C-alpha cells in the first residue's frame, strides 16, 4: 500500500468499469465535500503503461477534475492508493464497487458480470455469485436478459421496460425459439 499524489491527466478509468453515467449533481456534491473536508476515502489504483488506472473511485476522479477547473493549480493531483492488481482483480473491484451503488442500473450490472465471465474464463457463475454475495441463479438471470433483441435491451436501458419485465420476456422468446 503506497499512497501517492498523481496528476489528474495521468489517471485513467478502470477498463472494466461498467458504469457509464455520472450525474452532475453527484459530482458537484462530492466536489463540494472534498473542498471542505478533503478526500475522506483514497481510491485504489494500479500503474499501467506509464499512467495509473483506477480500480475504484471514478466519481471521486470526476469531482477532482471539477475542482481542478476552478483555477490554475487548484487541485492538480489526486491521492491514490497504488497497488499491484491483475486484470481480473481490477474487474472484480469494479463489480464489487458497483454492486454497492444504488444508482447502477441492472443492465449495467448484467453487462459487467457478463464481461467479467467472458474475459476471465477460469471463473464460473457460481464463483462470481459467491464473490458478489448473491446466488448463481441471479447471475444466470442477469446474463440471460442480455440475449434479448437489441431493441428490447435499448428499452430496458431507457427505463421504458424494467429489468424484471425483460426477464419475463425471455420466457416468450425461449418459447418461440423452441418452435
């Protein structure tokens, strides 16, 4: 464990981060808190190709970027806990961190779990279920939804169809596939 202050332009997002949306209000509130109280939780990261990749702490990075825009030299560096993470550990960090978030969508989580199991074939659905404190059935159902037609997946992403309805639609799709 080595905490270092790293220049913001050298900090890259975790390539396994499934979360794509960061709300401006969340960034603004966190930036205000950091400005008053400092950074209370130092994000984890690893060195990669001359830069640094966040394992967790993507919202904190965006808050630091906002603070850096306040003036020259205002917040040029961010403290990071630099560790030796494998790709698989980076992916698992992102999954575990996102599972704790209330605002991650079920589709983002399903894609993250599917990506993890596709990239790290030494892991099974049961393995990842244990690591994420859920059941193999939940993991399997998450991944099954991704087999729906693209236009249905888009409706789920848009919130026009909820994730549970998507799972129900799978039953009909599987019935028509059997014919």
